[in-house]
C-alpha cells in the first residue's frame, strides 16, 4: 500500500523543489513530529471538533464491534462497498472512512473516541484548541489502553511534542524552563509511568493546562470571528494538520482519484477551521496546493483540473474582509525563488510555489509536454493564474482577487516561448551532431529535420493554446527558429558549387523546414482581419536550385547509359520466371530509371518545367539507347529466304539424260549465320516480351512522374498561397498542355518505338520459323517430287510443336499478334512452294484438290478449336492463297488469256501491282502458275513464247541459284521476297518474254 508520505516524496523528486511555505513550516515544527505523527494528530483534531460540534463519534454499536478487526479488513470492507451495521448513522460511516483514509488502526480509534466522549460528558459544547486536546488525552489515556508498550510511548511522546510546539513560544525564560521540565517528565517512561503517582501526574498536566489557558486568554490580534491565540502562534502546525486532513480525500490504493465520500470528508474538515485558524479563502488555497501536489505525484489530469477550480475560487472571492486579509498576511513563510530566499505570506507562498513549478515546465514545454499535450493547456492556465497576484483592495469593501494585465501575460508567454525554443535548439543541435556521426548524414540535414519536428509540434499542439493569450505566439516561434537555422545554413549555401550528397540532403531538409515555418507563421493570421507579411528572408535555395538540379540530371544521364550498356552486355535472354517472361536487363534498366526518378523528386526544392523536361529527356535517351541495342540484334529479313529456283515448264523425262545441276546457294556472311543461329524462337519471344514490358512500364512510369510532379507543383502553389505573395506559377494546371507535350515528345515516342519493334520482330520471328527453322521440313519437303508422298501431315507435328512453344513463352497480350505473323509467314511459305517451288513441283487438278485439303488442315491448326486465332482473321489472310489455288484449277487457255491481258495493261501503264503484294492478275503470278501446272498446253505455251527449259532437264535433288544468272530473280531478291516484283516495270508482253528467255538461255 502506498502512503501519502510516499506520494509526497515522489512529488518532491519530480518537482525538484518543494512548496517553500510548507517547507518553512516543517522546519519550524519539532523534529520529532513526523508525517505519521501529524496525520494521527489531525485525526484526533477532527474527532474532537466533531464531538464539540455536537456530532456523535462513539455509539453503542461501536462498542459491540469486533475488536479483532484491523486496518486492512476495514479497507477491504470499504473497497467492497460493504456498509457497517445498519444501525449506524451515516456520519459514523463517514468517520470510519476518514479513519481508514488516515490509516488509523481500529483499536487506537476506539479508545480515542471513547476517552474523548467520556471527557465531553457533562460539558457544554464549545471551542477547544490543540493544546487542550493533547492535555485531555494525556489525562484520560493510560498504558493499559494501548496494545503495546512501544505504541504507548510513541503516542505519549507525540502529545508532548505537540504541546512543546505550541507552548514554547512567547514566554519568559523561567516559564520555558517550567514547560520543558513538565514535558520532560511526560517523555520519561520510568518517571511518568512508574515513579510518579496519579496525583503527581495530574499536577504536571495541571501546570501545562494553566499555561495553555493563559495563552487562550490573551487578546487576539486581528479580531477575526473565532480567532484564538493559537491561530497565529501555532499556524505552522495548524496548516500542516489541515493539509493532512485534506490528503485524506485521496484513495489510499489509487492516489490519483478522489474517494466517493470526498465531499462529506471536506464537510467534516470544515469543523476544524475554528481550532486550526482556517478561513474559506485559506481552505481553497490549501486544497488547491494539496490537489496540485497529488497531480505531480500521479500525473492524473483531473486533479489538476480540480486544483485550477480551487485557485479560481481563491481569485474570484468578491467579499473583502480587511481583518481576514491582515490575518492571512501575518502567516509569513520563506520561499526560494530564482535561487534567492524571499519571505511571503502563506497565500502568496502557495501561489509562488505552484507558479515556480509551472514556470519550470513551461519554460521548456517542448520537453515536458510533447508526449502529454493534454497537460499543456492545464499547466499553462495554472501557471498564469498563480503567476501574478493582485490582492489589493479596490474601494472600501470589494476585493478583486486576480486580474492579469495583458502586457504581463504577453511578457510571460513570450518568455516561455523564447526559453523553450532556446532549450530545444540547444538539444537538437547536440542530437544533430551525434546523430549525424552515427547515421553518416550531414548535421545540417539532421538539424533541419529536428527543427521541423519542433515547428510541427508548435503548429499542432502549442500555438493553438498559446494563441488564446498571445495571438502573435506562432510568429515569434517561426522567426526564432528561422533565424537560428538560417545563421548556420547560409555559410553552407555560399560554398555550394555542384551537387553533392551533402547538398542533396541539406537543401531539401532546409526547404521543408522553411515551408513548415511559413505555415506556422501564417497560422497566426488565420481568423484575423489584419495581414502580417513575413518578417524573415527566405533561405537562398530557389536561387541555386535551377542550375543545381540540371547539373545533377546531366550526371545521372551518363550513369544510366553506362549501367544500361553493362546490363545489356550481360543479358542472356532467358525469362526471369514463368510469370515474368521479360528479360532481366529491361527490369534492371527500369529499376535504374525509377531510382533516378525517385532521387529527382527527393530533391524537394523549387522546380520548374525545365527540370521535368531534363528528366524526361534522359529517360527517353536511355530507353531509346536500350531499344536500339535490342533491335540491332536482328538481321535483314532477306537473308532468311531461300534462293529462287529457275523457271521451267513441266515435262516428264522419256529417256535418261544428263540433268543440269543447280548452282550452289549464294554465300551468306558467317556473322549473319551466327546471328541467325543465336536468334532462336525462344530468344525472340523474350525480346518481344521485353518490348511489351517496356510499353507497360512506360505507362506506370508516366503515371508516377505525373503524380510526383503534381505533388511538387501543388506544394509550391500551397507555399505561395500560405505566404499570400503575388507570385504565380507558370500555370495552375500542373498537368497542362505544356507538360503533356513533354510526355508526348518523350515517353509516347518510346512506346511507339516499342510498338514498331514488336511488329518488326514479330514479322521476323514468323519468317524465321517458316523460312529458316523449317526450311527443310516445310519448304523443301512439302510436295517435293509430287503431292501424294509429301503432304502436310508430315509438317503438322512440327508446326504444332513450334506454336505450343511460342504460346508458352510469349506475353499473353501480344500472343495473337505473334501467332498471326507466323500464320502470314506460313501462307507466304505455301505460296513459295506453289509458285517458286522449282522444277520438282508440278500440280495437276487432282493435286490441287489435295492441296486444298492440306490448306484447310493448316487453317484449322491456327484456329485451334477456338483457342487460337479468330477464324475470321485466318480466313481473311488466306483469301489470296485460296485465289492462287483457284488459278491452278482454271483451264490453261483461260490462264493464257489472263496473262496476255495483264501484259497489255502493263504496256499501257495500267499496273495494278504494288510493292510487297501479289495480285491475282499479276503477269508474274500467272507465269508461275503456268510453270507449275502439270499441263501439256501450258508447257507448249511457255516453250513457244518464253523458250523455258523443261523441268526434266534439272536434278531434283539440288537447288540452283538462279539469282546469279537471272536478272529477273535478282530483282526479286532485292525486294526480300521471292514473289515480289519491281513496281517500275512497264515492259510489254514481248519484253517480259524476252527477259524469261534470256534468263533461261543463260
């Protein structure tokens, strides 16, 4: 169980000083009177005052109460809300509660009540003083009334100490010697209890009683109603006894709370006023002091609220009694203030002690109230209320308790602010120095961050409270902090020549601090019709930020390009995972870019659109350089296509002849072969996924940059609006037309480049699969030497495997695009087989039907039962191939007529052939249909008009490179496709025939 005494010790430790008035009184009290002694004496006083006020303190039921019940059981009964016997009256319950609160044992309480009741029998109710009370108890109580010798001796010595305290002043030397001799006999256990007879003890007590009565008969000094001699001569003890009574209203188990019976206890304490010399004003002052001490010990805010109410009662007393004022002024105490001892009356001493404690906290309110801001306003109110007193009468009868002149309040609060900020700045300077050494951060950056925290607390916690008494408080705080940091910052700024890591840390922190200080300063103007311009100059950050950031951006560009190059060189073009199918180098490039963007916006200092343009520019050039490196891996598409065989007319060999060997293929550079081998379908899929990843990340990057830029500009707009300056930004639309144009010129261009790269690489992938990877299994196998033995069933498994592999690797958003490219390349390959298949391929009408069946199988493969390409897309791309097959089904005579008509159109300039496309009526297409048509009429026509050699003259196992001998085929090769023809040809039918003849003769 905690005692009130332990609470008081806690208070003294926390306050670092004690109530000087009480301390002075304590020093005057006999050294043998401890806190426990005063508490027990206070309980005897309140019982005596109740008794002589007509309140019953010892009932019949009390005598019947069980003797064995002790303090703890009584406390338990109180805590469990048990009531004493139903026959007891309410005031007896309150008396029992007081006993428990004063920590008096039930046995001691019983004999004290009994002896006092016996003494009062037959006596009229009247006034009694403390010396008489002690003498009465010494007369009535014997050794046998106490449970032990020790308790008896302690009680007897306490009574002697009280008498000595009250009877030893204002006497002649002989009288003092007589009093001391009598008290010495009482204190001597052997003499008092053994040697002296009852009559001798009575004589000693009679002597003391006569002295006490003599003092009682002395005329009072001030004429206050009920005043006695002991009001003034014994006030130091009286005040301490009353203080102990007031402490009884606190729960002994939860000393931060008042008990439910507090009001009743205070009502009974009022009965002691006439004995102890307490007036109403003095009661409120002492109760405020007791509550305040308990608040310090427990930190219960409600106690401080109660204390403030008591102070207000002291200050708001309207009735002015000159006699009472003179009386209270006579109760002098010495107190320590600013390390000097001063003498004040009791009331001023109480207020001075409270005010001193409040001042000690309020002069560093950031330290003491940051963690418990709810205490700040209460302590401030208490400090202001007790800090300045005006107890001078106004008029003849009115006493104006307390008024706070505005200029004094202003001066006090300004002192609080200045001393608090001075202490806070000294603290954070040390924190910045030590913290920077640990965290390797520049001290100025750390200092700015710490000062910003102080400013934010001022803005949110302290200034709104201080503003009620001192409207300019926020301005004082802002100016002080701004000046303090500015004096340290300016030398650093003057030495800045280029962006360093220290500069990157210090300037943003300083800029953020200044913004917070501007907001703090401007908060004083809110709700006020008057406008106060800023009374401090801005830190010179904006002046150097433009060139500083641009220099930094340029340096970052070089770093990104170097890192991008190293990352690309290490790329192995393997997917990161089954879910992340892009290349690791692209992820790393964007990580670097995003890191740069974050660092850019972490500058958090004034920026304009030039800085955004510089940032987007380095992003554009970095990504463009990466895209260029990736795209440069591709080789020219024309290297994928096989050489075009010579044009022949169909003829079966009737007898063995020596067949012509086809020339070797055109030699391709070794590096191209190496690149083609390295560009596997899997690698090309990863490249395509990487392009798509770039497109997606560009959108994410743009969104992030726009949001960050919007935050930067809104921050600047907000700063200008807070300052109420006429300055305006270039536009209030932070994502306006000029900003959008920057994104279009940079990031949108990268997205377009990535889209173009996807199309180019997709076309290359389709052509490579068909014309390079599947050249032997598709181009050279399909229908070679006849349709029946080399049909599409032999190609389908490999096609299916390739498509499954592609679909498993490619990003889902571009899957259809890539598969569509393969489909187009497959159609292109089929056209090559049908039109440029060489001497080994000739097709009859029956063969065309089988080819059409194979073609339908190929379309079904790409449709994949609805899981592949849309049927409509497949059919749309297959239209031309279907038309070519239909040409093979036409009569030879019709084809010849179409060829002649096409040649006549060419001769008159009506050319319906465009680059990269083949038309059904194209002369070049029609000639090839005739060359591969297994028909004698067609062969005769080609022999007669073009003198083409028969197919039987060529070895079917070799491929002749007619690109070396045929100008027509060479022209085809330049156009990268075997069936592409020059759109500049305006030759007539004869000139076309002559070209084919020349090609054949060579």
